[in-house]
């Protein structure tokens, strides 16, 4: 140890890390004039994330002299290759320093996560007065590896990527799991977990193409039943661990009804950022307000991608339930038919049942910064306090729900601010519309400033109500091919300023060429279905007489 320390001393840089281990703190000599034990520019990467590890000459000699009594031998060695690696690591670490503090990567902040999964900034400060009884964190392998392109000139000068360690074929071959029996069981569990995540990655790789996605020429869906089961199993476990009312933080993007219009989802991602490592998922959350399926031609793509994003980014992507996330509704308005048409009758019906079981686990509302509540429908006549929503136990089927669940997923605001109180809702018996007075009462009761809801098509993609204390949000354009409405999302910044961002319907020649094979196949069944069960009239438009019964307007 003394020899190694001597070698280190010859090429020593001025900056070292202070050592705070209880075993040697009492024996550390006073700092010398040349700064032998100081906090300065590091010459080696932190050990287990501990920037207090001392690699100075004095400490190395001290540890060498105590090796026999303590049973600890500290060796300090370095090579040219290691020095280059250290320099590269420090260059990356130095770039993350903020006011003398070293910031941990986002993925290493699990212990600091809030109940909503929002990550809290965690920093290591070079504080020489750290308490003696501090316990270092356990050693663990990061789930990603940093890969530099082969043509790089060194010091991270080339293209840098982060890859999951599961993607390295040879790396895990020598990992031991104990006895042969435990090894087999552990391997099966690991293979199962990798399989589930590989399905999510497959879906994202296949569908998350904001600029390059095109409808499949052949309507057959690219996942089989087993893959859909794996995806649903993993997503369902995440939903089951979440409360009925999510507690979220800004910044966040909020999406309204999508209704299987997957092309509009891709356009929104393309125009305003996508939930990927190449997009903005690292610094903004995504919240979807329900009605992912029915009416549109790509409900399966829409729900599959959203579930895959939830699995891949469970703390950044959030889904709540809409009224179409119910078997008795989406059996009639397109989703069941699409599953059968694209997967065959047996597999299609099985898939439809499995996804609807997952729908029963979806959270029901979201609170953002305890100032904004987001839901699908509204407050109706029965909801006066957020706790009423929090107390709804899941899983819950729509038909088994209380009046609170029905109001939450089905109610609407009245036509405009001049219509107060409660009025009958044209959607069906037992449903109501609620006036601006109900909105103000609910906000006052719960110390809230804004309600964001979806559920109704609005011409500009968003529409204010109750003097701006309620916003209706709709993200699908040209709803059902007839409304000619814009689609919108709301972007809530850290300053709690809400910014609507819109997309307008594409011209028919761009959105769906008449000569395209997929147009000819898709239009036949979906247009017939929408003709038989026309959508709810666009909000603010005169309502025609509904001679097919209330079920047609859903």
C-alpha cells in the first residue's frame, strides 16, 4: 500500500476526496498545507457514488499501516487506460455540476420519488461536516450502460448512447443464481420479466413513429394473444399499485379523447414532443384522460402504445379511465369489432376481454399540484369532494359502479355559463349536465383552481366554461370523419401556466387518399358503424333529435 501510495504521489493532482468512513475518521491527520485531504477537482470517479472517498497519499499509507489490525487492505493503482476512462467519466460528471453540487442521474433517484412517481432532484454536496453515522447506499448495477461509437476520438467525443444492460447478449451468461433449482426458477422469472418488457419495447419500436407511421396495408395486428397478455399483465400491476386519484406534478402534458385516431396521436407527438428518450419524457409527464378506443380505425394501436409507454415509463406516463373503457360500451362502438376483424374471431374476442379486464383497474382522476383536477366526464350531481373519488375501490366494472362513478365518467357541463344548476343530459336517463355554479362550489370545497375534463368534442380542441375554471379538452381531429374539429392538448408548465396546443384536420387527400388500400378496407366497417350510432354532437352545436335512443349518443 505504501508503494502504491508513493507511485500515486509522483503524478498526483491537487484535488482529492475527503474520506468520511467511521473506521478511520478519528485517525485522519489534519489537512496539510498542500491540501492533501481536501474537496476539490476529483482524480478518480466516486466509489459507490460517494464523493468523500479519500485516495490521497496520506490515507493510502494510513490504511496500509492498519491492514493487519483491521483486516482491510487498500490498494491504489492506475493505468493509462484507466486514467483515460476516469477523465472521460469526470468530463461527463463535471458537465452535471451545478453550483458545486454533483447531480445524480434521474434513474438513480428512486428513494427520493414521491407517491406519484415524480422525481425529486437529488444532489450530493461536498460537505466535510457530514455526520459520523452516515450509512452509504447499497451497491447496485445501473440498468443502463453508456456506449460510445467506435469512431470516437476519446473523452466522449463521439456519439454516445445509453442501452439497457439486457440488450448485451454475452454479459449475463456467467451470472449465477445459486443452486441448480434456484437458478432455473430465477432464470424463468428473469426471462418472464424480460419478455414482458421486450413486448413493450417491441410495441414502442413498431408504433412510436411520430413522423413515419403509416396505417398498415393489411389489417392484421402485429401482436399475438400471448404478447398482448404479457403487456396487459405488466400494465395492470402498475395500475393496481396506483391510487384512484393520481397525485401528479408539473410540468405535464394533458391529452383529451383519442378514440382510436392513432394518426392524430402521432401528429401531436410530432408537433409537440414525444414520450421517448429522444423526445421530452425526461423532463415532462404525460396524462391521458380516457376514451382511447372506439369510433376510430386504430383503437388497437392506440391502447397498445399507451400501455407500452406506461410499462416503459411508469412514473412519467399516466392514464385514467373514460366512459368507453368499459366492455358494455366498446362492444357496441367499434373496439370489439376491430379486435375480431384484425385478430380473428377467437383471438379477437379473447383480446377484447383481456383489455377490458385491465380497464377496470385504471385510475379515475388526477390531481396536479393539488390545484388542478383532471377527470374524463365531470362532477355531475353527486361529487362534492375529491375524497369521494379516492374512496372508489378498484377493480370496478362500469355496471357495478355507483352514481359517483357514473357522474365522473358521463356527466357534462351545461350549454354555457348562463345555464346554472342541474339539467337532464341527452346521453341518457339518470345522467345530468351541471352549471357553472356547481363548478365554483366544487372548486371552493376542495381548494382547487381548475377542472380539466374531456368527453365532448369541441371545435377548437379546447373550450372554457365557468369563467375559465373548467376546460373541456378533445385531442382527435375531424371526429368520426364528420366534425371537422381541431384537436388539442394542454401543456402545464412549472409556473402552472396552461398553454393549449392545437392541430387541425388534414385535407382528405393527405389524411386518407381515396386510392389507398387501407382506406378502402377500413372505411367499410367503421363508417357503417358510425352511421348506425352517430357520435355525440359537437359541444355548442345544435342537437338534432335522437330517434335511435340515448345509446346512440355516446
